[in-house]
């Protein structure tokens, strides 16, 4: 299992959707989010060790990187959300002296999440200022500001099947479902058992299935009937930090937590697939490769990035309280 040590604490990791071997890792200082670095890593598969990770580029930031993602249409472009509220666009094919290639400075509090549209050349950012903004790489001003939440927006995610729709998870305890064709919030999911939602993600095989995370619990919703979740379970021993659906298996869900673990689930069977105790500190970043089935990556506060193949070990989940 190949690993890579970062200088700062890991907050996000993303496989490239275009380049099979490239990963993006966002890091930040532990206290106050001062200083950070955006790493571009390349995985070289080997027979004996499973692979070797080389750093092909690194970009230092004055403030920490909370989240990052690749462009879905440009191989070398990436965007990051910083603790000072800025959103930065990077061209990783250029040297650090020429980066970032653009700054987006409309958020007036910490930027927490970014996500690039799967088919259009635009991306979203979400912030502690409770706002969500839509951007295009060629404009310094946002195309639109979405406002409905009354607290921090921790996560935004585009629908992989219906690219006009995205979801948001907020500290106000709701998930918003938005349509950029008329810039409206067409559904609000109220999770009555929680005070805040910290992450959300769409099933890549169904435009109607959305997962949300709150506390140690994970819920999967059918957005056509949001009165109660399809499934709810206690996924971790402490706060869940991030969730993602598998790009290869419709019923598989990936999560990471403050409890230092990464876990995979079969949400339809309400069963645990595997638990990975690879980190010695909280894990904030996870992702699955769209090119290689079962290839996972994680980034933690122990300054380590791990890349590995999943090994199923089925167990029973406890029901959500």
C-alpha cells in the first residue's frame, strides 16, 4: 500500500477524472488554518508494493486548503477552497511562480467546499458565510450566488446524472436541492434528528439518491420523497467528515471520520463492507478512482495520504438512533 507524507494536515484528496494516475491533495495548518499546500501526486503501479507515489507538483498557500477538485474538462486545471474565504484556480502544468492562475474573492468567510460540474465548464463553492457561488474559469466574478441556508454550507455536490442539479449540506440541519437552470432551491430536506449536516454526495447510478452525513450517522434519501430517509445508520464512532458513493457499485458508500477510520458500506443491505485503520489522527479526505474499481485514497491529520485496493469484510451496522 503506497503512502505519501505531507507537510501539513490533510483535508481533501481527489482522483483525476481524466488522468488515470493523478491525484490532488489539499492540506492546511492544524490551528487556525494558516498556511497550506496543494499537492499533485502521481501513482506508479508496481507488482510487489502495489504502487509508488511521486509528487509531481506542489503549490504553497498563505492560508489552508479545505477542499479541492479537478476540472472535468481540462486535464491540468484544479480549484481549491481556502480558509481565508478565497477560491483559487490552478494550472498544475505551470510552475508555482505562475500559479494560481485566478483568484475568486467574493466569500467573506472561510470557503469549505468546491465541486466541478461533470459536463459544463463551471464549478461551485460553499462557505461559512452560508452562501453558495457558481463560477466559470474565465470570469473573476461569480455567475450567481445561491442563498437559502441560515448557517455554514459545509458541502456542495453536483448530480452526476442530471448536471443542472446540485445539493448542499448545511449547519442549519438541512440539505438544499438546487437547479441552475432557474437558480432556485426546489427541495429542502429537513433532518429532524440532527443540528447540522456536514457532507453530501450523489449516487452515480441514480439521480434521485442522495447521501448526507451528520454526527456519526449517515442517511440515504430518495429526493422524490424526503419526509424520511430510505436508510439511516450509525456509521462511525465519532463525527463523519466526508462521504462519497462508489463510481462502480451502486450500493457502495465510502466515508471517513474524526474516529481516524475510513469505512465502506453496502447501504442497500445496511451492512458494513470494510473498516480501514490506516491513520492515527482524524481523516478528512477520501475518494474513489473512476478508472480503477476498488482503488481508494484518504488524507488525514497525521500528514499521511494512503492509496489502496479495498478488501471486503462484511459486518452488521447498528441502526441510527
